[in-house]
């Protein structure tokens, strides 16, 4: 098994004529100017970073025109975890949360399908057996504890009014 990877985004539509493109579902922490990203396993360096954190625009070295950017469209951008920036104690990579067991005390709620960024905050999409998915905001009132090592997240269903 290779080095664990983090998703940095997906190549979107070209922007301009110089090979730049929009990044779809971009993780701005992983898209700094000069950073190395992998495109289909091939290492490429970010030569330009523009736009903002909501709609990043990047150009990769070797991608010099609009046609080259269009050829990359739809491909996933990843970063080796070993070069990713350190996170604060109350921050996690989406990949670390996906698959975690969600509990309210001893009551099993479901498993995290994915982390979603909404305009107001990030939420966990929790898959539940025999019930609709549950969205849990990543705020202190809703999430009591995250234990990545154990693969468990303790939530407060009463706060969510989802008991």
C-alpha cells in the first residue's frame, strides 16, 4: 500500500488561456502556490493560485494552455498526507472522519458517509440503517467528542432534535 492521500479537489472548467482551471470541491489548505499535487498519480506543482478559497483557480506546471487544462477536466487532485499541513486539535481531514461510527452515548446512530461544506458550517452526513441520512453540524453543541484513533464520534441527538 502506498502513501495515504488526501483529496485536494477535482479539475473543473478552464479559466483563461494559460492552462488555469477552477478547482471543484477544493480543499484550500492543500492548494498553495508551489505545492505538489498528484493528478492520476503524476506529481505536478501548482504554478499559479488565484481566486478565493470558495472557488480556487490553479495552473499546474506543464499545463500551459486551455486545451491542456480541458484534458485534465474531471480528474481528481490529491496530496500525499506526509506533506499536508498540521491541523489544530479540533480539526480533522475529511478522510479521517469518513467511516467513523457515530454514537450518542451508548446509542449507535450510524456511520459517517462524508463531510460536506455548507455555507454556514461543515456537516457530517451520517448513513443510518433503515432511516434517512442525518446531517450533523460540526459545532461543539452537536459533537461532544471525536476520536479518530477509535473511529468514533459522540454526538448530542437532543441538541439536534433527532432522538
